[in-house]
C-alpha cells in the first residue's frame, strides 16, 4: 500500500507524534490563542464602552474565528519549510520517493482538516458567547471557508518558496499574520474591488451571512475562482523559487 492515502496516514501519525512529544508547546500555543482573544475582547470593550451582551461585537468574534482558520490554511507550507530548514532536513525529504512537493501537499491537507475542525468549534463558541444571537449554518460557514482556503494555501506556497531561497525572511513570515487580519477585516461584500484579494470575499460573506444576509451562488463562484487563481500563482511561484534555489545551491542552507 503506497498510494496517497498511505502517505497521508503516515503524515498524520507523524503530526500526532510531534504533538504528543511537544505537548507543552502545543498547550502553550492553545493558551496563547485563548489569551489573545480574551485580551482583544477586553481591549475593545474597555475602549468602546460596549458589552458583549449588546451584540455590537458579534462580527468581531466571528472575524477572530475566521482569522484562526486563515492562519491554519496559510501556515502549512511556510511553517514546514521554515522548520525543515532549521533542522537541516530539507535535502533528506527531497530524496524521498514521493518528493518534497507532495509531502507539503499531504501536510497541507492535514492542516486544513485541523483548521476546519477548529473553525466548527470556534463557531459554536461564538454562538455561545453571543447568547444565541448569531444563528450560524455551520455547514455553510465551513463550505465557504474551505472554498477560500486554497487561496491562502497559495500564498503560503509563495512564502515557502521565498524561505527556500532567502532563508532569513522570518520577519515577513510573521508579518503575514497581520496581513491575514486585514484580509479578514476588509469589507469585500457586497462584491467590490477588495474581493480580488485572497480570502477577503469569503470572510466578508460569512460575516454578512451570520447577520442574516442571503449570499447568492455568484459569490461562491467568485470565491472558487479566486482560490483557483491564487493557488495556481502560489504553486508557480514555489516551483520557480525552488528551481532558483537549486541552481544557486542554497536548498539545504539555513
């Protein structure tokens, strides 16, 4: 048994092993996310004088959940390249039978599955925090987010290609988290020029839907086209930068 499902299962086992081995770091990461959300909510409440019960912060709560999903969708390829470079294991992976690109693809699928699960849990928590004011069709939200996820994966692949070539672009990698916040916050719905940016239309459509707006099928078509374009561009950028890194002989450097 050496098909894609077999390799996917092996990557899943590796992911679970690493989570168990570094459980303390995983726990700290989870607590950091919770603390970040609580700090953000407390800051907004303190500055604006509004309360969660007033309903004025509902969109922000949903936006935070969408941002968490966005980071999970973007992170996979870029983080994997950064980690493999740091441990000097990239060249080892390149000589495996299935190759580095397919391993990145398998890991991206797993990261996306985890992000989707966290999104479903996050939407449930958002409903609880808003005392049921947000009536969310979880399947619709998941479907919209998953439809937009390839665009973020494409951005992640482009950044991964830069990491292969330049190595020291961690600052740019960190800045991408703030870029994702901007993409989630952009008012791209109703459809306008901002919808051309990755994930912006999907995020805006989800936030509109939880307030009762009806999203037409044309919007989902645009989200799908946006994802396809950005994924294709990201993969192309990764291939070109990877080839250039091979030519310069810097693939295994850190």
